């Protein structure tokens, strides 16, 4: 499954999540649920925008790569 970045204009946060290409993430509530982080003070129905990102190159080394995306370690989302 590919990684996608979503931005919330209301709170200024950008989160990265992984999901199927056919899945639609449209609100802050959908995004934080998928990312496994707290909603903070931003209403769940706040719209988010999918960002256009450059693909992550795949190396032929065969070694495990730590992508290190934002996800649940994002500091802009207050913990509940």
C-alpha cells in the first residue's frame, strides 16, 4: 500500500498515512483515526487535502528501510 500525506488547513498539521489507492480520506476525523493519533481540538468533520508527494525510491539492497514517516510520532497532534 502506498503512503499519502494529508494537510489540514484549520490546524496546519500534515500527517502521513498508508492506505489503499481506492480508499478516500476526506476529514480530520478519518485521518487521525487512520493515523492512530488523537484528534486534539480540531473538529472531526474538518476537511483535509491530499498532498501531491514525490514517490519514495525503492533500493535494490534488500535491506529493511525505515521510512520514518510522520504518522503517530507527529508532534503537531496533542495526545489524548
